[in-house]
C-alpha cells in the first residue's frame, strides 16, 4: 500500500517535514544573530560658562544649572568601529539630532576623535529657559530603528505629528538603556574628569579633552541622558 493512497499517513509525514524545516530555520536564525559585542570608548563633555570676564570650563553633569550664553561640547573616541548618535531635547519638547547630521548613518571609525560640534564650534544656550536634555547613544551595531524613526521625524511639518514622533524616538532611546557591565542601574553621570579650572580665553585643547575623558566599557549599546537646568 502506497503512502499516497493512505489518508492518515500522508498528513502525519507532512507534519514531520514541516517541523523539521521549522527547527532548522530556528537554529539558522540563532546562528545568524551575533552575540552582543563588548567595546570601549572615551567620553568627555564640558560646559564653558562666562564668569566675571573670564570663561570657566566645568564638567557637564546631570541637573546642573547653566545660564544663557553658556557653551557645551562633546568629545568621543571609540576603540573599535561603531555607531554614534547625539540628540538634543529642547525645553519646549523639540527634538534635534546633533550627530550624525543629515541622513548619515552615524558610523565612526576606531581611534577617530569626534568633537560635537566639530572644530572650534560650540553648542550655545540661547535665551529660552527651561529643562534641556542631551541623549547620547554609542553602539557596536547600527541602530536602524532609531535612524528610521528620526528620518520620519525630520519630514513631519505639523506640530502634533512632530510631538508624537519625538515621543516615539524618546521611547526607543529609553528602551536601549540598560545596566552597565557591573550591574549598576542608570544614574546621574559626570561626563569629564578633572579640569584645569579658569582660563582667560576659555579654550580647551584636544590633548586636554583626551586627558579628562572617562573610559567606558559597555556591551551592545550605551545610552545615557543628561538634563541641564537652562536659566
């Protein structure tokens, strides 16, 4: 008696074959998904504040108060190739990506010094007071979902659409936050080490940025937010 002529055996064998291909597919997908990569990078962020005709350079930290006219700058250097994203959330809820600019993917080569803004430029706080937040993400892999959300966000014109879009981006950033390798939860961070204090022209050299930078080791994606009180 052939298999084809038996109504009970054929469905049984079809189920066996389907189960085999399903398990093979699961194993293949598991093998294609690489484990989260541990990587290292250096990070520093400073604020330059006008004080009595002189400029004081201080480490940028969570919940610090800054006056209008204060300047902010970020420095990063990755020890392996990775991806970098920096967003600014204004006091009125507006969201702007500071790095990368335009539609670039944010890829960073290893041992490349990144300054945001680049060269001698600084981020200057205007006269609009309120809470402002910088969202920094450094990842061993490209964050396609985050890039896609911001690409859509940049095309929205209506205030209501941009508000919903901003919330979706911030929710995605929040989902990427995780404990550090030592199991410590998210907490206020200090984004630079010891600084030289006051300077007449408020300048800070690349070598000084390198000397004050914090050394960070992370697995997968590093996502941190720093909020300042803009007065």
